[in-house]
C-alpha cells in the first residue's frame, strides 16, 4: 500500500516580536490614533498572517470573523487596517489588487522561517522580496533557525529606521502646540519624538496630547513667567503629563466616555497576564 505524502504546512506556529515594537514609527501612528485597542488589533493581524503563511485575505467574510475574534466593531477594525495600509505596514498595491494583507517584511521573515521546508512558494504576483546577494547564503542546515529569524528581524528594523519618515503623529502634536502657543518647535526633533513615543507607549492618544496643550495654554499663555514652559520638554515629560492630562479645561466640556474604553481596559488586563475570566466588564 502506498502511503500518501503529508501536505506541506504553510503557516508558522510562532513568530518573533520585538520588545520595542511599540516604538516602531508605523506602529506609533496606530497607537496614537486608536490606543491600545488598535495595538491589540495590529498584533492579532500579525498572528493571522503568520498562522496562514505570508499573508491573509481580507474579504468581508474575514472581516466579520476577525472582528468577532477580537470583540470589536468591524468599522473600528477596518479603520485600523486602513491606517496600517496608509503607512506601509501592509502593502497597498497587493491589498487593492488581490485583497490580501502582507508586506515585504512579512514575506522575508516567513521565507526565512520556512527555509527548510520543501515546496513553499509565494506566487509571483504576490512576491515583494527584493533579491539581496549579500544574504543568498545566509541560511544553511548548520544555522539555528531561531537565531536567523531574530537576526533578520533586527536587520529589517535597522533598514526601516534609516528611512526616517516624518510621521504625521509628531507633526500633528507639535504643530498643534505651535499653533496654540505661538511657538516654533520642530516635529523632526529626536528629543520631542522620544517624549511623544514615551507617552504613547503608556496608552496616551492624540486626544490626550491636545487636551494637555489646551489646558496649559489656558493657564500659561498670558502669564509671562510661565509662557516659556509651553514646550515639549515640560508638557510631555512623564510626571508632568500624568498630572496635566487629569486637569480639566475651562473652555471645552469633558468628552463623553468612549464606548471602547472597556475593550481597551480588557486588552491591558490580558497584556498584564491576568485571567480574562476575572475581568469586570461592569455596565
């Protein structure tokens, strides 16, 4: 009796995730606009892609299923996906032409992870990886595949960081401060970006930054002794920001609570390693 060959597995059981992924400029934009709920969706999308291989299809059916899995409205999920596409986290051309979520980075890491498998092929119409002659012989049977995967991730991250794009989140926050306070701070300043990244990594959003700017401009703009402190190094410093963000504006009424707040709290609860069954959803 002839044995049937076992089908080649396409997806991955695990993938590397940098501990500072929330500092990646493409990820910063998503977190700034959609908070930790957006960050959680981004990570789950990565899981879906690697589970299937190098991409995942994003039809209406997949959108409904994914939204159910993450317990979020489909409109909110798609907003996050579109933001990822906008800033090249996913390849825009392949999404518009074939309805798939992938990128050159996803494909590089996938091909390296499955380099020992046979019959793994990415269709030419989906293929994004540029040939790198310096790395043609970088993978062989004597190498540890885990180490190779980590090295590849670091190399890709290093190359991406060299692009030094002007991410709109910095431009919008610093621009808003300049407009409100009559200043001329640069959104390209590494010091300013570091402060903004630090607060975003704590779960703060554009609304929080603008609220702090509004509150302190109300208090300090007409005060000659305090006007000079309307600057990123003061407003966005960790200890100051925590205090300022809890101060109420005299002009703007407090915004109604976001119905997604509980979902964000739930994501943080899970990230802290707590039991999902014990989370208090309240009413």
